[in-house]
């Protein structure tokens, strides 16, 4: 078939495109032609129709030239040809000068605006907090730091991440909310580059937080960031408190070496596994952890009252009306729940749970104790427990080991996951003989898989999401967890029995979607680590406090029946509960009301209630206590310092 020849229009368009492809000179030429094609006819029309137009044709042409020159800023001078050419030359030079000057100014302003947009200017702040990296914890950390500095003027939080500055600011303002008196400053660039890291002025900061990355392989970047921080702030006086987090134990030692003596490195997987295991053995405990970790309610503070010097620690438990005493701070290190007859030294601080650091006031609450309402001591019953673990990820072996350390002899943990049984067994092979672990392969999102299990026989059900695969959406683990929870909810309705479920989620936004009861235990791993890092950044001593509370042995937070402390069905003050807990070697810090467990902002949990508060205690109520004697001076349990501290407390008791 004979090809049809292109028309005149097509050839004209092709010729025009070809001329434009020749570069800037062609563009300037076409611009001149286009301007003349409009200006010259318009000028001629104005001259020919004007009332004062020259009569002769040369006069009219000269008027057209002058009007065209004035319009195009070409001078428009008339006379001999040389005079006209010189006028045009001067006009072109002036036009070139002005356009070049405007271009230089525009380019300079554009570069400056781009630099500001990228966040590459130096911070001139002192006493601020620096947040390095961008992960799921950044929104929690920033919002908690804003809450901690709500009553302070001039506070600032600087965030450095390898992201666009404007995008970071928009995301933080959208998810973290208003910042109040705290100024939020974002800087863009890699956190592993000392030159870029210096933009945040870490040497003059009060605290530096290094967030764990969303990917496991990013723990190496945390180590590199800590090394860059050391190189940047090596010459600074004092030094900021450095708080970092890694996702696995592989880089934990390296991160602690890079952080230095003033640094605190949190193993996020281990902490999360411990919290899940504790919540599995004591349902409702995650609410207590949430309350103590965020800045919205009551937190740990250290107070100094010389009036308590020389008194026993047990006496100090009833010396605060609006604060709960939980330990001492001796030689700069916290000591949780020391023996009641431990003498308070003149330099000891009192570790309390209070609404703020200046609200703990001395008041003798001993007259509020009603001894006739104290329940008798009941022998503890340690029956074997049964745990059902649904799902598998890298934290699953840690959860099982932490749960097994405190499980009574004869306890059993059943694991159902879409994983090879040999892989799960090898990961959990601890050699423990006092409890057993049974593995079974199955898809936990299928109802028939869970129907084959005797769900009513388990004391707790833990639901874990799998580790996201490379290239997979971060929401995928939560998606499977939500489906598993939906199936469990359906089976609960069929059986008419509510299961104590502990669910692990990665995104706090998925918490309202979880088909669970309002007061159920939901562990938002990223949020809890962010809360923990924010607390430690404000008070480095809390690192040892939370390490002790979250450990498998030693001092821990417990939810115990209120009937163990006060007579059920009777009205009594909370001071009576504190005195009863003191008799058992414990520190009572709150309670959970069974009647309020299904509603209210705290789901029945009350931390640090007033000692004078009176209520009728029912059988289903629980008391929140800190039990187990911790190690004095924050030393490592089992070390020589720990044995010396325990021996000292025994001598004081004698």
C-alpha cells in the first residue's frame, strides 16, 4: 500500500519542531518574531488611527518605530541609520544587563529557599532534644517529648532524617498533633554523616534519641549513627544523654560500645517479648505499663525529703498522700522495693510515682489505715498454666522463654503457626524440663484450625504477626493478626466464654480495628519502645528501673486479687491496701475495678490513687503492686555488689 505524503500543516509543524531543537538561539529568534508580529501591527494601528498622526508616510513609519521601540524597550530613537543602530545596541546591552541581574537574584533566592526546604541550616539551640532517624516510633517520641515539656518555655525538639523536610513536618504535625510551647525543628540528611549530624548541635543538647529502623538490617545504621554522634560531639562539654534502640541482639553489644558510658541502648525485641510474656501471665498488665510509660498520667520521679532520713522504708510508704513510694535512689542508682526495715540514708532519694516532679508532698497517712479491714495472708497457689501462641516471628522464641521462666512446674505452651515444626522447635530449644512446649503447623486465619483446639482450657492466648518479607507492606503482619483475632472473637461468641487474649500489633492505628474487648491487652511494639525511650531521655535513672520491672526475675509489676489485701464487700481506704501490701513485702501503687473494666478512659485502672480515697472492694477487683526485692545500687543480680547489698539489707532487718 502506497504511503500517503504528509500535508502542508504536518510539514510546517515538523519544520517548527526542528528549529526548536536547535537550542536557545532558535527559541530567542522565535520569541523575537512572535513579539514583532504582535507589536508592529498594533503600533501601526495606533499611529494610523490616532488624532495627532503625522500626515506623511515617513512620519507615520517613524512614529510606528518609536512606539515599537518603547514597547520592546529598544530606545526607539530616530535619525540616521547609525544613530538607530547605536540606540538599539545600547537598549540590547541594558536589556541583557537587567535580565542577567534578575536571573542571578532569582537563582540565589531559589537556591536559598531550596536549602531551607532541605533543612541544611545549623541549629543554635541549647538544652534541646535531638531525634535521629525516622521509623514508627518517631510520632510517639515527639508527642511524648511535647507532653513532657508542656509546662516549659523555650523547649525544642530537632528531628534529623534522610527525608524531605517539608514532608517530615507535615507528617509530624498530622500524627503527633499540636506542639504547644515546644518548637519542632526538622533537618534533612543522613544521620550517619558527622557533617550533617552537626547541624542538630548534639553537643549542646540535653538528650539524643537514635530510633531503631523499620528493617532488621538497619541495626548497623544505628551503630554507625552512634559512631557519627561520638565523632561530632567528642569535644562538647558534659555530653548529652544518648538513648538508642536496636531490633535484634546481634548488634546490641556494638551499639552499647558506640553509645559510650552515658548511653542507654534498648533491645526492642527483648523488651517487647518480656511485656507480652508478662501480660500473658497477668491479663491487664499492659494497661499498667502504658500508664507508667506515657507522660499523660503518673510517672516515676525522684524526691528528696530530709525529714524521712533515719526512718524505715516501710514507714515512708504511708508518708505521701498523693504519691506512691516504690523504692530508693542510693548512690545515684534506683533500688526498687527494698525490705521494709531498710533505713533511709541522708543522701537517699525517694523513688515515687506521682503526677509531676513537684507534686509529691509529705503527709502522714498512718491514721487512715483500718486494720480491721485487712485480709489474712493466704498461701499462694502455683498451679500449672497453659498458654496458646498463635503465629510466629523473631520474637516468638523470646516470648516463650520469658513466659517459661516464671511458669509453674508442669506448665504447657502450645504453638500453632504456619512455620516448619523443626524450625520452631530448634528456635525454642532451651533445655527446660519444668515446662513443655508443643508445636503444630497450621494457618491461624482459618476457623477450622482454631476449632480443633480446646480454647477454653488455656489461661491466655497470644497472637503474633509474622515478620514482613522484603518488598512486603509493613501492614501485612497486622492484617493477618486482625483476621486471627476476628476468628477468635467468632469462636468466643459460639462458646460463650471470653478468652484472655494478648495481641501484638505494629501500627497503633490498627488498635481500634482489633475485634477485642476495650480493656484487652494489646502490645503496640513500636509505641511502647518509643514511650520507653522518651522516659529514659528525660531521666536516665529510669533505664535501670524499667530494666528491673520488665525482667523475668527480680522486682516486677503484678495484678493480684484485692481479696488478698482487704476484706471483700467492705469499704476501706487505699491507705489500708498500702499497709496490707507492706505487710507482704510489696508496694501497692494502684488498683483495677472490675465494675469499670469495660468502660472509661482507663478501663477500670487507677494508678496512684489518693491514700484517703475510700471505696467498697469487690471480689473481682485487683491491686497493682510492685513485688520482689530488687538489687541495691542497681548492680547486676548475682554479682558481688548484689550479694553485698542483699547482705546489708539482712543485717539492717536483724
